[in-house]
C-alpha cells in the first residue's frame, strides 16, 4: 500500500498529523509527495526537511518551480509568500542554504511506478496544468481530459487543485466526499487527485491524502490544529492573513 500526499504549503502541524496517521496503518510501503511543500504557509523549511526525511519521492510543484524560476502568473499574495520563502531559505546557514537550493532545483517533474504515473499538475503538463471538475462539465473542451488520459499508463495521481476525487475516462468527476468506502481502480484508466495536506479547498478543513492498495484508492481525512497554523501564519507579516482564514474554512 502506498500513501500519496500533496500540497502541504508550509503547514507543519497538518503534515505531522498526516505522518502520524500513516504510522497507525502499519502496512504502508512508502510515502510519495506530489509537490507544493512550500508556499502560503509559515513553516516551509521544516516541511521540506520532514518530507525529504520521510518520503520516497518529492516531486516539483508549481510553488517549488516559482521559487526557482519566479512566480509568473501568481496573484500578489502568493508572490509575496514565494518572496518570503526565498528569503527564509537564503537566511539559513550557508551549508543548509546550499542544500535546500540544490534539492529544489533537482526535483523531478514526474515519476512512474509501473502503470502508475505521479505528477503534481496533470499528465499533460506535470507541474503547471490544473485538472478541474469543470473539465467534465457540458461545454468543456473534451480534448484536455482525452489528452490527459492518453498520457496516463493506467492511473495518474496528482494534486494542485486541493480538491480530492476521481476522474473517469468518460469524463465524470467523483468527489472524495462521495467515496467514503474507497473506489476500485483495477478496471480501467483513472485520474486521481489526492487532495491537499496543508490547504484543503473542498470545505473540509481536515488534512487530506490518499492510499493506493493496488486495486483501490482510499481518501483519508485527518484532523489537526488548524488554529495553530493560522496563529503561526499571522505572525509572519509578509504572509496574507486571508491564508489563515481559508485554513479554518477548508477553502
């Protein structure tokens, strides 16, 4: 069984709670991180350290990409968070600073485990593209999902939108909230959004991650002290306090 996490966004209490939950399962063969460990939140370096220590894989997310190449297309508050994160890294002791930048620059954009593709964004654009529920709506261009499925060996796991669920090859989206008993994925191709550990946006403020057993996926929700993260976030003047408010609402 594999655990798949994504979009931690500097939220250390949420990440610690998820790793504690994984530890209770006892049969997880590895934890794979699909990117965006940084951005928005107040403890990016501690989250990077914990992910690199505990995960078998750490992929490039669009927020790591922004740290390296600049936050092109980011809204002003997200750009300020990236700028603050860069300064936080640069203020580390020289050896630590160099190790962090070397790590971030070397992150892979995708990874394949047999018939399973791991990306941050989409199979078509592993770092930047969003796969959205609206891509399944009437009037949406079907070529986007068709091309994503064409680039998927059988299963693709990703994050980026912070909204967990399953996309089927006939262009349906099944939100995680409708799948409390899991979902079998051994009978076709599926695109699976694993949700967000550190900034859920499906109106459930609990941390979210996914488990893959080989034939089924399960979404796990983990309660944590979101008020603690919000308090730490508000203590950083460069971070928009609206990020804290969103944590408490799961938005």
